[in-house]
């Protein structure tokens, strides 16, 4: 199979172009008319680093590549717009597997209103999917960066933490599954393999007046640290307030880990952490998930995760190349 | 070295942000205010597929990654805008090499007026550089696609062909260098390792009224085939009119190859092939390189490369995953 043939098969599978995209896949470049302001993010996942081909389907790889990229747009409060994919294909990966992977991308793209507008296919020693996503807003000021948190702001969190880390443990140590019901185990694995970008929640938080926002890819501690550094403030997080996903405590216990440490350090939950003035909290509605106040923004620097009856949690993420 | 540290070092080395980029590298996404229309292209190069680390410097890898991506913008007639880089770093590649690679990107970015606005760093089994580039125009109609060539248009080519293929031969078979002067050999190797995106020529051709345009990455035959297919026309190319770079004939002869076949099939010259009404040709001025009429657009389909006293050239490129 040649690059051109695969790209032609990809083009056949795409839904009709949206009005903003004037020229889609198949020319030297895609042509779009953005309107207001754009938020652009790039993200890559590599077999053996971010996923393992032997533990998931090609569709799940495609899903995860787009989902983790779109999560960055969610953290800006952006409306999803276009996606561009670079597919690095190893020897031995079939055309059918490539198409399955693409279907994983297209399914999530359609669900989130994202247009797959361009792509490149190359040989690579390991399956690699690099995604570029472009999101939109009427003006640059509508986007929420990491830099606007102010002392006195409340820290809020969407959804629940720890499911992706517990799911990874279940994939690595299947025997841990006996600690939870089969249904719960399956849901935890899904949260690891098919993360869900919080695009609706991100827009709702931006509209409500979030001053800073980030998606939790590296873990609560590490990602909160980015907000603290960029906003030049301190963040105080109440560990007891951090909601853990169902089954996380049981899996952590079975693995001999502290549940909060696992949930806050494991990353990959792709929930959103936002700062906003407490009086704006009631405006943060119409979201697809729960919203929990987990702490506050203070003068100073750094992140402190306090918890009842224990030492402060070391807010370290996975600070390595991954 | 962690990802965050490398990204921080990258940020330090960036030139000051341009007005269009409101939020640059370091947040969840870059924020830009595009104005009119955008052209977006993604392109990846992989060690062992598009280059070999043992044959070039890290800076040349960075240069080539950005140059080949910008070449797609040149082929749209776009003004270069922003670039986003995904760097896949293999074990054993040092932080200094990463920074050298980045410097290769930044040097070409500054020369071409491109803002490096975002990036991601990950582990990978082989050095991989995926670039996303965004170019601009006042309106979508100003961009030149592959689809607008009309029967009666002239086919014009920037610069000269064959240098990149000859340079690759010289890298693979250093003994061929005796066929040309040391200076010529060095220039041919440079055309392979440090291609030059024809951004100025692309804009000039677009302003002059080019109806279709493509950059020659896969080779004259294959790329002309894309224009023919998308424009639903035939292209007739006069092989004798195709200008070959200095030294190409000698290297081809020393390697036992036909010079035109090598020049038209080898690709990677990143010159531009454009169609335009013959009466518009005088308007195509103010370019950084020569412009040669090499053929014409006719009714029909496909590409015919005619040459004096020989059979028609098979217009095949490198139609495989590379």
C-alpha cells in the first residue's frame, strides 16, 4: 500500500466538509476561514510510550490521539474546529489496521464536531500518531490560559480522578481486577484507553468566568504546578475534597498504593482544573460532568496538597519524557 | 532531562512573539488571531526514512523538517505564519543535540518570518520531527490549490531540478563526487540536506495569477500527476525544457542513470510547478529564482513527459510510504 492510496482511502471515509474548511484533505494544505481567534495544540502518542499496541485496538489508539489533543482545546475553553493527523506506520501494520485507527479518529471527530482537515502518512519504527488540533472562539480574550489565576479564586475540578491510573494498573496487572466488579474494572480500563475530552465543560467554565484552566494530563500535582507557575500564585488543594472515581480506592489498596497519591500523580484523567472567583461558581452550569471545589488560589508560589492526618502530598507528576 | 525542562529551554531560545500570536509556547494551546484565511499543512520526517542522523547535523534535521513543511505553504502562495513542532527523541540523543535541532528550526523560522508557536516533546524509538505550519492570506480565494489548472495554461517551474537526488547519491556513494568539483558536490549535498522553501516565488506566482500549484516533493512526474488528477486535465511536459541543476548530468552519468529520469523522479527538490494563462507569465516577477516554461495544460488526463529522441518518460515518483 502506498502513501497516496492510504490517503485516498482516508479521504473517502471523511464526513462532508464543514463551511469553515474551504479546502480539506488532499491538497498541499487545508484552507480554512477561522473568523475570530484560534487555539492550536500539537500532541503525539507513540507505541511503547503512551500506549501499547498489544493492549488496545487500533481504533482506541486513534481515539486516544485525538482525545488527548482535544483535551488541550477543552482547557482553553475553545470550540473544537479542525484536526490534522500525522500517522507513522511501522512495518507489519496492515492497511486495515490503519483504517481502523482512522475510524477511531473520525468517530470521535464527528462526536465532538471536529473536521479532519489534513494529514500525512509516513513509515516509522513504532506506531506514532501526532495530532494537531485547532479550536475557535470569537476573540482571543475568550480563551482561558494557565496564567490568569488570582489569589482568592476557588479551584474547581471536573469529574473524578484516578480512573486512568487505575485502568493502567489493571492493564499491567490483570490480577488486580478481583478487587472490583467486572463492570467497574472495564470502566477503569476504558478511562485509560478512551479518554474523554471535556470540551463542553471547558466552554462552560470559560463562559462562567474561569481565570485559568488546565487539563490533567500529567497529574493534579504537576498540572496545578503549571498553573501556579504561569499565574505566579500558590495553589492550596484539599486532598480530602478530591473526588476519586469508583473503584480507584480498591485498586490502589490491592496494589499497595495510596489512593490519593495514585489519583493525583498518575495523570491521564484529562479532567479540567480551573480557577475562578467563588461568586462565579453558580454560573458554571450546563456541563456534562460534576464540578467540585478542591481548593483555593493564594499569594505565593507552588502547590500544596493537604490531607487529613497525613503529610502534605509531594505534588510531583511524571516529569520525564513520555 | 525532562520534557518540561527541554520545553523551557526551547522557550528561552525563541525570538519575541509576533503580534498575530497572542499566546505562544507554554500554555495548553497557542492563541492566534489569523485575520483572513489560513492554509495549514502537516509533515513529518523520521530518521532512517527521510534522513539519516549519521549523515547530517541535528540543525540540518530541524531545518529540513521546517523547510519541507513550509514548502507546502509556498505551493499555496501563502505567507508563512506559525509553526508547531512535535519532537520524538530517541534514547541516547542528548539535550544539546535537541537544542541544536531546535536552532535549525529557529534559524529558518526567523529567515522566513515564521513564529514557532507551540510544541510537544516525547520519547520515540527513532528521531522524529512532525511539523505543522500555518500560512495566511487575506482571503481563501488568494490561495492556489492543485485543482484550478485549465487547458491552455502554461506550466512553469521555479529553479532547477535534480540537485536533491544528486545530493542523495553523493551521500550514499561518496566516490561519485569525483565527477564534479568539490564546490558543486557540496552544493548538491546541501540541496538534499537543507532544502529551501520557495515562499517568495509561491506568493509571486499566486499574485501573478497561477491557477494551480504544487511543490515538487515526490518528483516532477508524480507531483504533476496530482495536479492533473485534481484539476481533471492532462499535463504535457517537454523534458528538454526542464532545467537541471549544475552537476546533475555528471553525477547521473557517473551513477549510470539517465539525468532527466533522476531529476524528474527523485523528488525532494521542493521547487514549485504552477499552471497559469500564458499571458500572465510576464506578471510573475520579483522571485528569488528563475522561472522556466516546461509544458502546457491540455484536455484529457494524466502526465506525459516528452523528450527528444527517446521514449516518453514514465512519470512515476516514489509512490511508497516514505
